[in-house]
C-alpha cells in the first residue's frame, strides 16, 4: 500500500479516521479549556500543566493491570463505549462549582480508560490495513492529529476568549458523541484478536514477554522518554504565554504535521530508518533558547521546528510492529501508547514543579536539555543492541 488513495479506499478506514479526527479535536479543545480553567482558579503552573496532561499519569496503571483487554475486547463495542465515556466525563468537567480536586478525579479516571483505548485503536488499525500499509496509515493518523490539533486549539482558544472554558468543554463533549455514532455505524463487528478473559496475570505475562527483547525494549524507551520530556515543555505554554498559548499549541501541531508528512510519505525507507535519533534531537534543541525569553514570533517558529521531530515516533512504531507477533499487536501498541502518555504526564508534573521553583522558561529549557541527553544515551545503547540478533516469537524479524 503506497498511496493515500489506496488507503481511503480500504473498507472501514474512512469512518475510523473521521471518528478519530473528531476525538482529537475534542481532546485538544477540552485540554486547553481545562488548563485555562485551572490556571485562572489557582494561578499555578503546576496544576495547570497537570490538568492538561494529568490523565496520562494513570496510564501506567492501565498498562500494568488492564492492557490484556486490548486484544480481548470486540473493537467496535470497545471504541464506541470509550467515546461515550469520554463525552460524559468532558461534560462533567463543565459543571459549575466543581472543585479542583473533583476535576482531577475525573481527569485521572478518564486516563485509566484511555490506557486500554490506545491498544484497541491501533490494534484495529493494524487489522483494517495490510501489514505493509500500517506505517502509511499511522502517518495519516498522525498528520490528521496535527491538523485537528490546530483546529482544536484555534477553536478552543476562540471559545475560551469569547465565551468561557466551560462552553469549550461542552462543545468537546458533543464531538465525542459524534465520534461514538460514527464508530458504531461505520465499523463492522469483529471478534477479539485473542481468546480468553482479560486479567492482570495475562497483562503481566504479555508485558514481560514484550519487555524481554532488547530491541523492543530500546524501541519502547525511545518512544516514551525523549518526546515525553518535550511534552513537559508544551505543558507550560499556558503559564509561559497565557494570552498566546493557543498560538503555540497550534504551531506545535503544524510542526508535527510537517514531520509526519516528511517521514510517512516523502522519505525512502532506508533514509527514514536512519533519521530516528536525529529527529529526536530536533525535537528538543529548539526549546533550549527559551531561557532567553524569545519574543512570540521566534518562540512560535522554534516550537514549529521542534515539533517536526515528533516524526521520529513513526520510525520507531514501524520497527515495533516488525518485532511483534500479530496476536500481540494490540497489546504492544497499547503498551507504547500507555507508556508514552504516562511519561507525558510525569514530564508535565515535573516541568510544572520546576516552573514553580524557577520560571516556565527555565523549566522548558531544563526539560529540553534532559530530552537531548536521554536521546544521546539511547543512541549509544542502540549501537550495542544492533549487533545482537533477535528472534520474534510467532513471527519473523531480524536484529537491529
């Protein structure tokens, strides 16, 4: 599968894509509205950052106890139910008089559900598309995410400025309902990819198997840590530039879109594989000068350039799929998603804490420097892992 035309002619891909687009707009609108709501109420960069990315903090619990459900639930029913749950949770966040503690309780509960949803979603994508079409399909989803984030932040910023954060939350809840309807009507009934009941033991057993392979372990670390630390920088946009946070978020989404187009569609496979780590460095380095408080146009340009580095995740996801047997694809991709989002939540909390002690600009520089340092360490470790052969249980695959 080599063209976008082939991709959208694939049965079920278009409704799946449309539903994911609606959910991405809803998520970005709700995140910006909630971060603004909490910052206005508390004046705290830490609480604002955690409110936007705090749901990611509980992803590790889902990955530890619930992730075996990703391959053991009927995909259509699971995804539809999750979209309805997100609609209800987002509408609840808009209730007047809700305490900050109650807001965080809802955010964390939603994150626990999201930990399973990532595995169900990307495992289903791997079923809808042929194996050689996964990278192109995932790149289109990432590109869509960039465009829809731009739309979501632009729309959310406008609604927050003209009406209120709560109005933006209600619109986001409506988009989740639309996504649920699209999934219910557009997808066919499919059986679970794996038989058996979801259980903690099955989750632990699969996690241990996936983590036991040094090449897969290196891929997971590269997917989780460097970009998670950079999301810590993004979590401080509201406190760094309260009146222009929507602009910075939109520029970040634009850069991510450009990176995904470059990696997913334009680069030949041989070159694409060599650019994984350089793109991770690109992701971090433009944030280092934020310590000097650049004016908004320069800050927006730096954010756009840096976010092109998120294209590195496509390189790493392609390798992860190659290294994983088919009946564990949903679990493997769910572990990637849960670990990535957990790291983003941890980084947001860490960045907010550093900002409390120093400044948002100082914290952004510190997080970017840490991301670059981790990338360099992973590059050195990867050189050692590449020299070891690896066998893929239940499938083919060679060493790095």
